[in-house]
């Protein structure tokens, strides 16, 4: 998602919060939290990929439960980004993003509060663990395969030189 769209989404969220200021029953029905979570996920994923500082919940104007769930769900988006980079043979940023995913997971598992307070963060954290481990395995295989391919190309080049092909 482009930076411009993320900023626009933040403005729309602030407008919605202002419109619902006198209707807290609607504000806390779950729709706003879902929108805040998606917005936080997009902003945090963008920051991680571009290596920008992570915005805080206050900077994004979202509550903490949606922010933390958005952070957890950013692991899935980072996985997709890593897999796309791997398909292109660009492994340069993959290890860094895997490390970021590890750090996010390490943070989330320390938050042991009731699901009613965290918006089911435990479920998000459990899903993140599976995504993280699968990404670690895929990246390990991808890097190993790329190294093997490079070694085979070097052997082929030497063979071609020796045989004159």
C-alpha cells in the first residue's frame, strides 16, 4: 500500500472516530477496531519493509488492542513480501525481515492479558508463530537452493572451459 493511501486511511479513521464520539456503543461494537487493526497492519508493514521507524499506536491514532493485532498480522504480510523477493532471487532483505518477524513474535508472546482486553491477541500470536516458522523453513530452503544453483553454475562454467564448449 502506498504511503499516500496509508495517510488517507488514517484521516478517514480519525473522521470516523470524531463522527462516533457521541455514539460510543457503535464505536466499541468492533467495526472501528477492525478498521484500526487493518490500518495499523498496513502502516506497520510499510514501515518494516521500508526500514522506517515503527509508528506508535498514538501516532497512528488507534487503540492498543487493534495496534498489537495489526502488528501480529503484519507477519503474514511480511511473509508474502519475503516469498515475492525469493521468487525474484532477491534474498538481500529477507533475513532482516525474518528477524523483524521474530522480534514481533517475541514481543507478542510476552503480552498475557485476557482476550477481552487484547481483542483476541493470543489467537493472532498463535497464527503468527505458524507463519514465522513456515517462512523460516521456506527461506532456509530458498537460500540453500540459490547457493546450490550458483555452485552448479560455477561447475558448469569450469566444465565448459575445460572441454572447450
